[in-house]
C-alpha cells in the first residue's frame, strides 16, 4: 500500500525522470567526447599522409601512425590491400567504414529510447495525478472537497508532464545533432577514400 501511495503521488515517476535525465546527460557527454577524439585523430592522420602519393610511401606513412581512428582503419584496407581488384577493395573499405560507424553509434539506441519514453512517463504522471484527484473527490464527496487537495494532485500531474517533456525534448535535440555529426564523419571518410583510391591508381 505504501508503494501504491507513492506512485499515486507521482514521486516514483519524478525519480525515474531524474535518472533518465542523468543517463541522457552521460550518454551525450560521452558521444561528444568520442566525436571530438575521432575528428582530431582523423584530421591528424590525413595531415600526416598528405605529402605522400605513391603506394609504398603511403604504406610506410600509415604504418608510422599510431592511430586507431576510423579513417586509419578504412584507409588500411586500401593502402595495404592484398588484391588489385578495385571492386573488392571498395567493398572492404565500405565494410570497414560501416563497422567503425557502428562502434560510434554505440549508445545511440538508448538515447533514442529515452527521448521516446520520457514524455510518456510524464503523461503517465498526468494520469496518475488525475486519478488521485478523482479519488479525493470520491472520498470527500460527502463532507465537501478540499480545493487545495485537488490543486495538489493537478500540480503533481503537471510537474511530471513538464519534466517528461523537457527530458524528451533535450534528448531528441542532442540525438539529432549527434547523428548529424556522425553522418558528417562518414561523409568525410568516404570522400577521403575516393581521393586516396584515385591517388593510388594514378601512381600504380
């Protein structure tokens, strides 16, 4: 009965929303840190490889770079390819790029889920608050209804709704921005892959 009472007061839902907001913040911070590291390492790698043109010098330059950046993984499939089949090399590069993108997207599913369920939890708080209001009306109908008690139920309902919407809106905004950043990284990798493929063919 105590648990039910707490739920009717919306307390548990507010704690759930608080935990969701903490989780959203943690995921967002980690993803932006990861994006920054990838952008920095990719830029450093491309700058290091820029002076080299022929396949042998590119292989040597790539081996000298201690980098686990997505760009390095993808270009390794091109520069150190064991075959001359351009189609196989391209497929290998695309597979490597998709694999690296999958690593970067880790945690995005949770962010999307939190963005979706936070408003629903808020709306659930609204329903629970209104249930409390009508329960109060039923209990005190014979002796008159205390308006402050009704206002408290409605206030709690609106509070959880606002909290849920805020968490959901913030999560959606950052989710879309992170997805855009990841798409830009992939686009840059694809452009660099095409550029180095052309350079390798010219010098081979």
